[in-house]
C-alpha cells in the first residue's frame, strides 16, 4: 500500500471538483465519502443530490476562514492531499475497511491525532476499487497549524502495519534514501513530449553515466556540459564551486524558461558535497602509465578489482560498515562503466542493472570512499580504454559482477536495509540476463571441442574430489562439457584441475548458484590465465619462510654473510 502526501495549495473546491469529477479518462466511478472527521451532517455530493461541492468545500474550510478573518493570520497553503493506493494483486477492500485505513493514516500523519477533538477537518473519497483520496485542511479547530514534520515517514510506517493487519502485499520499509517518485505533472509532461523518462530520471542517468569519467566535481560538470545536459553551477565570490543544478534540453516552464533541478532533488547521493567526497577521495597515482600497461585487458583488470571487493564487503570491525558502503558506491560505478563499454547488444540489460543498483549503492551509512580506490580506478580505465569485442573476458567480469551483487544483497539484508536488498536482487537478475547472452557463443564453442570421454572421466573424478558436496549438480549441469574443456586447457598449461576447482569454490559458494558448472567455469577462466605455480619456486619460498620464522622465534639475529677473501688475502693466508 502506497500513500503519497501532496501539498495542493489553497483551492479546496478545485480539488473536490477533480475527485468528484469523471477523471481525465473517465476512470472515476461512483465517487463518495467513506470516512471523515465528523460524518454526521457532512454534505456528500456523491450520495446527496442536494449537496454541492461548494457547500462541502466551505464545510472543510471553516477553520481556515476563521483564522484568516478573525485571527488575522492569513493561510494560503492549507490543502493537504494524500492518495492511498492498494497493490494490483491485493484483495477487494470494502468502504468500511477503506474508512478504517483512512483514519489510521490521518492519525499517523498528525492531521487528526487519535482522541483530539480539535484536530483538522478531513474526508476520504473513494472513486475506484483500488484507492482512496484523503483531503484535509491544515488548520485545526482552535486555529493552530498541525505538526506535520516527518509525516511521510510516519504514514509509511502506518502503511506497513496496515498491510500486515489486512493481509495485503507487504512492501519494504524505507530509510529515506530512495529517489523521489515522479509527480503526475512530470509523467504527463513526458508523455506529451514523447519522452520515455521524466526529466529527473533522465538527468539521474546522465549524471551517473558521467561519474566514471571524472576525477573531480569540476570535471564532472564539464563532462555533462560537453554532452547534452544543461549545467548551472553556483559559485562563491572566490569562484569556488558551492552547488550545481542541471536541466534537460526542451524542459521549460510556461514562460519558456529552462527548468533546472538541484542534484540533491534528483537523488540523495548526487548533492555536490557527496559527489566531491566520492570523486576526490583518491590521491593522485604515482605511476598511472605502468598500471594501464600491465598485462591483460580492462575486463580482466576489473575482475581482479572485484576480488578485493569480495574481501572488503565481508570484513568485520569498527570501520567495516563505512568501508563496505564505499565499496558499494564504487561497484555502482563499475556496473555503469561496464554498461558503457559493453557491446551494443548487451547494453540494454546492463543499463537496467546500473539503474537498479543506483538505490542499492546508497544508504544512511557514511562511506569511507578512500577504501574503494581500486574499484573506482578499474571503472575509469574501463570507460577510457578500448575494450574490443572479446566475449570471454567480458563474460568472466559479468559473472564476478553477479557474485558481487549477491554479496551486496546479503550485506544489506544483514543490516535490515530491505529496499536496498531488493534493488540488489533486481540487479542480479539483469546481470544474469546479460551474462547468459554474452557467454552463450563462448559456451557453445567450448562444448564443441570438449575432451574425449577418458579425459572427461578423469576430470569428473577431480570434481568429485575437490567439491564433493556439489559434484552431482556440476556433472549434471548442461555446461559441464564446456567446464571440462576449460579444465583440460588449464591442465595443458601446467595447472592442476582439482586445485583450480577448490580455489574457485572457496571464492564463490555454490549452494545458491543457478548453474554451478557455469560459475566455476568463469572463475577458473580468470584464475587459469595466470602462470601455473612452479613447484620448485614454491618449495624454495616455503624453506625461506620457515627459516625466517625459526630465527625470529629464537630471537637470533641473522648471521652476516661472509665476505670472500680477495687475491691478496689468499696469497698470504
């Protein structure tokens, strides 16, 4: 159940005309009052043919007129409007039930606290099966204004209780980090102009798409301005950037003037202060060229950065939450960068994933953005480097992003952040769809060159030895032939299949995996591209480590290395 509070100016009669009228598309049927502050003697034009809208309007406005005329305190914003809508799958609610719901909402909002005989005047009008409209005038009978601060939060809490009590669809409780829902006016304007998105939604997509391209707030605004976004910076006398607002070309008011939206009104995490904290947390790199020239593709470098994400998001301790929140914000940038760098056929799903993750990447937890430099750098490299059309490394990255989004969902669930967890779950679904599309050609090619039956049988024994609890599911997976090919290739490169399987299973648990063979395949492809371990080098390293540990244990200083005698010393020894 959703209740959306909408301050509606001072025209009570005008709002009543809409609520009792036919609607914009003749959707209003049988409008009538189901509850109100005093049902006895209240005129209802929907049930009494002698009652008029003007009479009902004057009845509701009586305390307002008294305050304006006798108290000398003129009120011009007294109309309070709150549509309350049930979910499409909810059962039919009777007039009595809707009346009870309306009473609980005005109690929670502070319009008419329970037991308060001098509260505001209000009515609840029903003109459809699935919703009602609550109209109130915000002047009490004693002439005072009601206390409506944080009324939206209280009403939201009341709706969650109503859902439970009436057996309705239960929504997740919010934490004030969601973006503002588009208004009816914004949606009608977008439809009239032929836009698929409202202006604020369109601007949010553009700002988030620009973040991986910028290292400072000034660079971000310059990037937006170079594109198709109207930018209006706010600067102090010294020229320092103090704020910003952005506009969509063609979005003008009735006077033809460009409409600008402050970043904080577009999304809570897009204020200038929060953008600066995110973008400017990293210190300049000392050797950026060496980092960019290291072996591997940008897809593979991003996958390596996600290995650190899995560790950071699972940390515990005093700063674990702030570091984890920073990782989530940077993960959102990497998903956005992947959507921009991916082949055109994958961009629709990946952009939907980035859009869904926009809510999963923010919460009320203060982020320590300096802890997520690696992910942020990987995102920037991805959008600035040519990625090519190699589906293999991209599929491996998408698999790692799926696991990161699953970890994000669990992180939010552990902190009772239900809306963020739901957003992360939605992201997982879009990423899985993109991965299935990206990996399909590669999986088919791998399956076509699967090893012979004897090799497959040997590799199956490796699977049973390395991951015995999941061996049956892996070997029954349709992608087992492709996994067998990857294991055979890795073995030819000097790797041990059983060892690779164990390492992959440790990095990504398989209980929740849809297709465990596909999960292992992506992980092993990422690991097996590194050189195979050298047994002699590992043994030498182990001996060196043991020798160093023994010396430290007995507190003996390392003996100095003897200096060989020179020729003169040898001659006269």
